[in-house]
C-alpha cells in the first residue's frame, strides 16, 4: 500500500470502511485493510465520524493513540511478512507468533520494533535501518 499523505491514507480507510459496512466487493488490498479494521472495533467510531477526526493529529503527549497509524502499522507488518522484506522477517514472525496469544498479539509485539525503527529514521532523516529493525525483532522472538 503506497499512500502519499495523511489525508489520502485516512480517505482510504474511510472508503474501505464504507465498503465493508455496505457489504460491497473489496479489492485484494482492501481485504487486508478491512481485516485490520475488523480487528479494531475500538476504532470504528473514528471511521464513522470522518469530519471530527480529519483535523485530529492525535497528540502523543496527551496519551492519544492515532488509530490510523496503529492500523497502518498492522498493515505494514502484514505486507512485510508476506513479502519477507526485510529478509528474514517471515521466519521471525513465525517464532514470535509461536510465543504469543494470537496473531494480533504477535503483531503488537513487533510494532514496538517497527515504531522505534521508524521514529529513529525520522529523527536521523534517513531510511529505516533494516538490520537494526531485524535485530530488535530477534530479541523478542
């Protein structure tokens, strides 16, 4: 999934949510997003109240969780595991899931490393370091 900006990303989620609620056919990529949305009923109200959410930046300092970022990270992990990119993540994922309550729990564990990797890359104004990311994942596997 390649999205250019926040508004485009949120619009994509809203579109999939509307299709899902109306039982309309989904493109293969939308099925993944629909599954992630289904796993997060706590975020359905955000998807229903598009206008009030569009301007919300979900401030971390106020302990606000950004539902779009959270679901987006689940999607990113699914894409990484399915493509085994970075190399080895599929094997690590299988190890993590074997020690987790369920798939969703395993993804949450992995999201800690993904979030850290993305944050460090942003701070350094560089691409994420795949080796550091994989090493972080190995520590939890």
